[in-house]
C-alpha cells in the first residue's frame, strides 16, 4: 500500500516509544540459547522481531506470549534439526541465525525478498564461519545460503568489520557455546561499534563472559559457557523515534515521547544531540524527550557511524535547515535494505531537496522555505527510507505519495498511527 503525506504545519501530542528492535532481537536470541525459561517484558512487535520469534520456534524454542511479556523455553546448544529457515527481510536476524545454524547439521536460509535482503552480501560472515569448520553453500555471498555445521570448532577467528558489525555480533553469540576457547580478531575497520556494545551488554546480562579490547578490535571468548535463563526488560527504541522527533523538529510542535532513557547504549540517541545542535527547542528528562519545534533549524556536521539507523531522519531534518549539513562516515548505509545513500538521495531530489552524494557522505543544502513535493517517490522497500521521506512530506508544498509504505512494519508498524495521533495529515491509499 502507498501513503499520501500532505503538508502538516503543526504536530501536538505524546506517546510512549515503541520497544527497541535491536534489544528485542538480542534478548530473544539469548533466551533461545539458554536451556531454561526466560521472560522478556515489553518485547517489540515488528516484522523483524516476528521473524526471529518464528525462527527460534522452528529451531526448538517454546514461546508463550501475552500483552506484557514473552516466556521462552530455550534449546541451548542443541537446536532442532530443521531444513529451512525464513527470516523474511531481516538482515540482522539472518546473520545471527547463520551463526546459530552452525550448531545444526544442515539448514538452508531461503530468499523471499530478492529485491532487498536477497541483494545484501554476507561474505565476511561466511568466511569467518569457514574458519570454524562450517561448510557454507551460497549464491556469491547472497541468499539462498545453506549452513552445514553440527560441530563447529573454536580457536582464532578473523572477521572483517568494514561492511557490518552484525557479523561480529553473530560470532559473539555463537563462540561461548563452543568446546574450545576462541579469539576473534576484527580486520579492517569496524562499523557501528555502538551496536557491538549492545551485543556485549546483552551477553553480560545473560551470564556470558567475553573479554573485549577497548577498541572492540579483538575479543577473547572462553568456551563451554552456558546462557543463563533470565528476565529482561526491553527499553524504548531510539531508531524509530528518530523520525518522529525529526518530524516534530521541522514543524511547529509540542510533542513528547516517553520511554527514551537518557543513558541508553543505543547510538541513535544521538538524534537528541543533533537536534539540539540544530537549535531545535527540546528537553530530555526522566525518559521523556519534549520537542517544542518552531520549524527553524541550523545546519550541522555529524559522524553518522555511531547512529546508523537515525542518520536518514537527521538528513530529513537537515533538508529544511539554514545552511549546508554534512553527514560523514556513513558508507555502511549502502549495505542495508537498499543503498540508503544513492537510493534515498535520488528520492529526496525527486521531492525537491538539494542534496549531494559522496562515497561515505551525505551533503544537504538546506531549504528553509520547504521543498516542492507533488510527486510519487519510491522508498525501495526500506522502512527507514519510508519514515524519513514522510518527515520531508510534512514540509513539502504539495503532497508526496510514498510507494509501498506498508514496509514500515519491518520495524515500526504503528509509525503512521502515531503520526496521525499527533495531527499529521497522512493517509493510506491502495
């Protein structure tokens, strides 16, 4: 389904942030890797979190869920022998479960999104799994991928971090269960170090010991460990909230979002700091971000590597800022559901924005007077692109039609409901 976004001068209201997708995915995984019963309170509900629910159930976890929590009986280091897993369009879920599948005799990950996840490369993780004695059959690094494991070994493992930190996280989830101790060496650069910090935080909560170098470029992981069955509470989600906060920033607004912890390890909490740098009137106290926007913003320069999933929303706000903004160190945006630099900037240009592309930078020449709009734009099946383009549509002079906007459900199914509740003029169309 498509969405029409019409100019909306004022947003007003408040709601609680949805639960974090990243933390929900990790808590579900460590609960499945335990051999006892774990409870996760306030888990996220989205296509990605539903994908990992479905897959860990296929692998033998027993899940019971109500409105407040999900209770999981894990399978430990002995997943059920299944022939196929379908992760949908969830890249992190695929990569984490490729590592878990190394404990199984043979599992094939099918390709149900050939135009999105099916295009994304996984070579670096495939290479690392080969060092564990795992045989991987693949389509030039892409889906479909068959893992033939059963008895992976530990030892010294090298993995590139230049494309994604998810490969490293996958190995960090697997190696504590191996019989041998492991040493993981990160080659090249490491993207999204903040997200590795989230993985390490969850592992520690699950009773797993990992010795990490300060720069996260090497790790020592004792083998023969057991994931503890625990209770976890999922915090509010900054990546999804970033687009709503950007929408409040570019309009006249009085918007409060609750459940956004000031001391969260989510790198995307930087959206609050970036909006402050843009001179957006806001406060952040006791878990509530309160934006009282006046539609006036100043340009910024920002290193986006630590806040990957908020950069597109920041760029959307910068479209209406006074001056030229620069978002650098963002090349890993190219390896997401779509190329979030080339594809996103093409759609922004179509909507009337003045943007420039570099290999690892996005340059935004602000247009405080607003953009023209009046076109149909392609969000490339990407939830983050959909949300960011919606922000731009609120300040366009003519309506924007965003194609296939239902793919926002990958991470934030309630996004348009929440915006409508704040007064945004958005409407679904067939």
